[in-house]
C-alpha cells in the first residue's frame, strides 16, 4: 500500500509540473521577429521588380523601347524587323520602335556609383536587371527570365533568377529561385512562388509611379541568424511603387523551433511598422 501511495504522489507531482510548464510556455512572450523582418527585406524588393519590368518594356502592340525615368533602358538583341533612324543605337526594330518577335533581351542599368532614386524616395537602385523573353511580353503563359546583375538597393545586395509568367493582362506568377540578400555582414536566403496582380496603374503603361500590386503565395528561406523559416500569405499583401514597405496584408511566418506567428503589415499607411500575433499576444516591431 505504501508503494502505491508513493507512486500516486509522484505521478500527481509530475502532472502538476507538466501542466505548469505548458501554461508557462503558452503565456511566455515569443519575441522571434527576425524571420518576419528578413522575409520582408527580401520579398518587398523582389516583388517590386515585376511592375518595373512591366512599365519599362510593355506596350500593347508588343515589346517597345520607352523613355526610362529611372535607369538606362537598352535592347541587347532580337530578331525580325528593320533598323530605323529614330532608334539607331538599338539593334533591330520596326518603324514604331517595336520588336515583333523574340527571343529578345533587354537591360535596365541603374549605374554603379550614383545609382537611381526610386519612386518611394527612400530606395536608391544600383546594378542591372536583365530580361530575356522568347515572345512578346503580352503573350500569355510565356516564361520570362529576369537576372539581377550586381543589383543593389541602398546598402543591400539582391541576387536571384526570377521567372515571370503572364496569366492575363494584369496578373503574373513569379518564381524567385536562389534568392540572396546581404549587406556584407549578414545574409538571407529566399525562395518563393507568388501570384502578383496589378490593381492600380495598369492604364498608364509608361508611368511606374502609380503602380500598386497585390501579392499572394508562399516562401521559404534562412534568416540572418541561420534559422530556416516558411511563410504563407493569408491576406493579400499590398505593395505601392511609392512605398518601400508593404502597406497592408497578413502572412503566417513559421521559424524553425517556434510557433507560427501572424504578421500584419497594417491598414494602408506607408511605414515600417508591423505587428505579429503568437500565443494570443500581439507585439509591434519594425520592418528593418
């Protein structure tokens, strides 16, 4: 009988200890924000490339050279058409400045020293974006390859190969492969598959400043602390060309070893403020 009483006491004590431990863990503040910050650092710039390429290289009649408000626009090569005096510095185009066929490669060069100030008035771009397509940009289900060459925003270097496939006149899928973001002292790895829809600015094809896109999809990566993470957008993220950060939307972020937290980018204001909710607690943090 004495052994049974002792065993019962041990079991009861163990259960109480486990209950208290679980309660403490559930109520404990989970302050891992680095994964959410680093996902945003990479994502908001990789996603901003699609509308830039769209505005620089798109016109309803085909792929066209347009005046570049930020960066030098160069057509590196194509087939078909005839050289004309008004675009003598380019290769082969028709009388209206259009390429009628592919494959064709374009390049946007932001320079290596002074760079080019983006429409958000906070981001200075450096390096090149190279675009290669087998058909006109307006062709649907045509994979377009984007290579980033020494591409830099302020003090952060971005490298990746991006595959953009046009689904309709305002919607594309974007696959970011081997994404890497670094400022020289820290490194972030990023891979993602997103559907991007232009929800404003599509009627002004030569004006990048009024572009607004919505983003859905998922991503994975490794943050600057070496921790793997995954994400899933639960409410479309909104990115304006005039804002460096995401303006609104929610995304679930799951860092290895931590619970999933829901990150909220706000209700439309252009700022670096965000919140995350985990274990029933909502905490504010900065996206940098």
